[in-house]
C-alpha cells in the first residue's frame, strides 16, 4: 500500500503489525435484514453497576443505530446507541421520565475502521459525572453536547428481567449497520478500558483477552467465533452460558459439497455419446443450464472423485416414460424413480432407500428405459449436500454474517481462498459523496435504483503489491461497469482515472474498446490487480479475460459504477472467495498492508504548552526537531518558524512577506532563538517574551525531524546546504540565488518531492512564500500558491515550468526564488506510505464533500481551497482537537487567534470534506500521520 503521489517505497516495508491478542471473527448486522441478538435474563442482578465493551465498525451513517438495549416498554429502558447526528448516547428512561441522557459532542463518521467503545455505569457514585463514563479507543470522552446524569443509586434496566438486545432496538428502524466484535458485559463492576485493551509500543490501542475478567451473574462475552450454526453465533464464552438468540443473522452455511471437483469432460456415457458431466455439478437446478440430457437406457455418470454417503442419497431429474426407469448407484439399481419429463423442466427429487450405508459412490446413472427415450439428469445430493464442483460461487456465501473482518491484525498465511486472514478489511466506502451508490450488508452490497450514474470505491487504495477481490452480479442491466479508479471523485463509465470491465464485455480505460465476455446476473467477476507490474486482469467465473490494462502507476481503488436498477455483492476476502485468487495475490486487509513508519510521532509531532511569562524559557520538544513552527492560540500573534539549517535567531513568519529576522532584536515580544535536539529556547525581544510565552497564553507547536546533519549538495547547478531525512520524506534546502532561469538545486530525498515551500530570507518586498503542490500541477507556470495571497497564482511561474526530479528541483530567475545574492530556504516534502500525503479533495457543493485517501490517521492537516480567491490556508491537528468534527482552526496566512469552525473529518485512512464549497473546487492538502492504516486499521476517529 502507498498513498497518493507516492513513488516506489523508499525503504523495505513491513506488513501490518500483529496484535498480542487476536479477535478472530466479527458479526455483521444489517438494518435492511432487521438483524439483532436478544436475551431475557431469568433473574435480575446488579442494575446499578455494570460495564459494556464492544468493538464497532460502522457501515452507515445518519440514522439511529442501537448497540445495546434493555427495555421494558417505550417508557422504561436503558440504551446505548448512535444518534441520527452520529453522536453516541447513553440514555435511561423510567416511568415515562428521562433519567439520563449523556450525549457526546464527538461524532462517529469513520466507516473504514473500528472503534472500541466502553460504557461504565455506577449509579452509586456521589459525583454525578462518575456515574456514566464513556471511553473511545482507550481514552475517556470529556466533551458532551448533553450531560444529564442518572440520579444516585437509581436502577437501570441493564441486568433486569426485561428483554436485552444487541444490534437493534425493540422499536422499528433502530437496527445497527456494521460489524461488532468481542462484545462484553460485566455485571457488578464499572471498569475502565484497560480491562479490555492496551496501547502497544507504537501508541495504537489494541484488544486484550478478557477471559480472566469476573463477568457476574448476567455478564457475558460474545466472541462470535463459533459459526458452526446460526444459533452458535450467539454463544456466550464467559462461562455463564448466557447465550443470545440470533435473529436474521446467518453463518451462510452451504447446502453444497464442494470438497472435490466431481465432473469430468467424459463423465456421461449413454447410447448416444460420451460427454461432459459439468451441467450436473454446476449448482444450478432449474432450466436447461442446470441439467444434462441423457438417455435413460443404461446411462452412467462417472464421478471424477468418489464420495462417501453415510445416511442419504437423492437424485433430481425427469425422464420420458419413467415407469421402469430407476436411478443407479455404482452398478446397483436403486428404488428411486424419476418423474415424467415435460418441456417446462419440471423436475423432482427421488430418494434412495434400498442401499446399505455407508456406501462409497464412484458413479451414478439411470437404467431401465427405452433406448429412444430422453430426459434430463439435474443433480445429486449426498447426506443433505448438493454435489457441486469446487470453485463455483455459492449463493449462500455472500449471505454469511460471520466474517474475519476484525480490529486485530492476524498472522495467518494468505493462500488466496479468502476467509482465512484476520484483519480490518476493505469495504465499499459510505463516504464517497452525493453520487455514491446505496450500500448495505456491511457496505459489501451496492445498488442503484436511479436513472443516473452512481459509484462506489473501496476503503483501501494500493500502489504496490498484488491484490484480489470478487464482485458477484445479483442483477445487471443497462450499465454495470466494474474495475478500479485512481480518482475518488469519479462516477460514470468514462470517468477520468477509471479502468472498468463493462457488462457487455467492453473495456473502458476510460475510452471504450473490445475486451472480453459479457456478464449478467449470477456471474462472479474476479479482479487481480498487480501494482508491481502495473496491470489488472479480470476473470469471469474463474476464466481469465486477459489483462484489461497495463502500465498503471499511482494509487488505485476497487471501484464500480451502476446506472438504473442494479445490484452487486463485493468480497475483499472477509469471507470465502468463490474462486481461489491467482498465486501470490492477497486479500485487501490491514494485515497485508505495509508501512515504512509505524509511529508517525518519531518524525513529526504536535505539542501544546501554556506560557509562563518568563523572559527566557526552554521548551521540551516531543522529538529532535529541525523545523519548528509555533503559533499562539489564545490571542492574535504572528506565526514563527525556525529551523536548524538557518540556525539561531532566524525567524520567519508565514502571515507576511517580511524577511528573516532576529526575534531578540527585531521583535518587541521575542520568539524562538534556538533549537538544539529536543530543546527549543524562547527568548525575550526588546521588551518582553510575550510573543510565544505570555503568561497563561495557550500555544501549539509543530515539529519535523530532518535528519542528523547539514551537508553541501552539488546535485544542482547551485550548491545547496541540505538537511534531509529521506525516510520521512522531508528536507530543508538553503541557497544563495544567481538570477539564472532554470537553475537547479539538490534536495537529497531520493524521490520526487510533491510539495515545496520556498521563502526569500533576504527581503520582504517580493518576498512572498511560494508553494508548489504537485496535485494541482503546482510546479507549472501559473499554478503556484502563496501563504500570503489568495487563489491560485497566475502569470509568472517560479519553478521554471519544471516538475522536481528525484534529485533536484528547478527555479526561475525572480525575487521570490532566485535573485542574485539573496538567500533562500525551501521545505521539501515527498510522500511516505503510512506517514505523509499530498493531494486534493474535491468539493461537492454540500457538507457531504469529497473523500481523500491518505493511508493513515492524520495528526496534522494543512489545506487551502485552491480555487477560492478569498480562501485562507488552514491547519487542524489531533492534539488540539482529537475527535471529529475537527473544529479548532489556525490560519498560516493570518495572525488571528484560534477559531472554532468545522470543515473536515480526520479519519483512520484519510480526510472527508464537510464544508459546502462550490462543487468541483479543489482543496489541496498536506497531511502527516498519527498512525498508519496498517496498524489494525489505524482505529476509527
């Protein structure tokens, strides 16, 4: 896996880190199926003190979705649920009176990964806020839109003798959409999340084995790991045997025996010929596609592999004049008689009762008829299982709700069969935007009922490796086109960045041309994406159609578009594939992803501090910083940037064009005077140290690591001084201009930078901050951005109309980047998988804006609407605002104090625009990671 704009991986990557404890299975709930679990305790227990813990992966938003409910009636209940606003609520009603409503300010709109939710209730606590505590991913929630706490010593309905439900409420339209895993209830104890999880060495919250907990009388542990039957899905593993009744949930247990291939090319012999028996073993038992014509005169069907019948044998078919016709097992004529054959293919089952079990069957057939008679032999059932050739898609498989999609990364070997590697799996993305398809069944079913194009993309994008997934057509029609995209704003058959296999056999890349076989309802399409060689091979019912495209580069996502009333099921390996993937191809799951950096805080981090008013102060930084950017939050004050290449007492400001200055002599309020390892010194200016250390002021700092030494770089025509950290994709470049158009400068990153920020250190006039951003062709003339000006630059370019290479970037001969004798600084950034990303997200004209994939959970987001003339640059970070919606804004081009305004959700694998910019406008961004998606999916935010 990699991120948009990435070249080949910089270093040897490791796969998603395995958890110490593995959650082996999850259970999928679907509101359209009204699925839920229920249990009514036989006796009441502790109704005052209890803890609910569960791992939750959402697949639909903006509806009331019940996780847990204990209810007597509409006026008496206790409930945990997602609201229609996507907040989370603990609610308790008794006697038609609201007793408690604790509703988070935080919203839960991440559908690509898992939340760990813990609710601890103890109504005996004297402090009201201690009576209900909510924890998300190991951290206690402190921000609430409503916080009405239950009266001390009140009983809740949890652990009462009323019906309890998981995944659905007793009222209609309260069903949960998504997956649940490792659901626990502790009766009699209010526990914190450390009983259920722990932070690993990289700071990622991971599940713990809860088998050692004391569950109490009505406590339970639902692991969902027993899928031997539908009933077993509700089995309690706590030792209490508090099992749950399963409603509208299925293991997808097959009625087929596909342990072998039964047919052969010469399997049928009768008076007419010797021919294939494939029609008998294809799983179809209606019409002429599910039967083999056969003369009922000593006809034999030889099995390619024998099968043992232990208790029953049945045959399905019909023959002409069947009075004396009998089915046979091996060479033995049985008492099973077929019905009379008619042209409408009306078949019946015939039971064998006169054989001694067990019996090994190597052949079957019919005998006793006239040589000129005909008929059809349809199917064979042994011990209640239809004999079907291996590799044929089982229609029950798509219906299984027992999945290996879990919040832990397993260590199983991926052999390509699906349903074997534990991890956080790709689904179709509900955050696609207003042109998205309707998604159900855990976002693994997509449908369209509109006479317009709608589309859906997978939640995981890849730029390296070999990947396989399947799409089963449950209905097709005017337009069904399935394949991949590099453009997450695309929909429609000929959308830019898409490669699709069309229902009529045409390929679109995006232009149309002849490709393969047409497909229709019931067909299984396989997609083998090889991003190492840059090719996509498509399969129809396990028959290769050849490469549909070659020469792919960049990041691609599974993608499909539908027009009109169509429906498809998608499988990324969280359940068994219909056909085994080609050798070397893997499922799309976090366990198979790679990341060069497991903990983003090693190379970038955000920190907060409060000013103490001292005239000199040493700040302890979270890492050995080479670029330090500090901004006062509580009041208006200029940004300050210092770095180890320019050295001590050399400050720049992004909210202006002024030249580099000494904060101790040029500013009354001082600023950053030096950086040394993990220490930064803040010194007074001519009168105070109030710029960055005013007493009781609140401030934020952002720190980047650019390596260990500054060296001369002679790769370009101008010798530069460079401090570089290629593993983090960041370098600082200093040079003196020579007024030569086309001059080049070495950057030491060994890969192409995708964003470069340049500042003239020597002058304020014409000293604009110039930004080249590859996602908007920002190194071409007229497409540069500024920190100090609005809109997209026009007219004169600064990078000589030349994109950077893996060794140098190019500058023009102007004041901003290359004037003789002036000194310059550049901050160069290249994307690193799982750590940094530089791209665009497109506005849709609504708060359901575009989604951009980063491949990690962002710690820091810098962005600007590149098409809005009055738009500011803005910064969010997860230290100031750790949950969604992200609201705490600072503006690099302004000195303003922090402003609360929500424009983005920062998610486990990317960013979602939540502001209604004009449709089609481009919002450019730079993002740095908290944790990669490969770390058990990065956890949902």
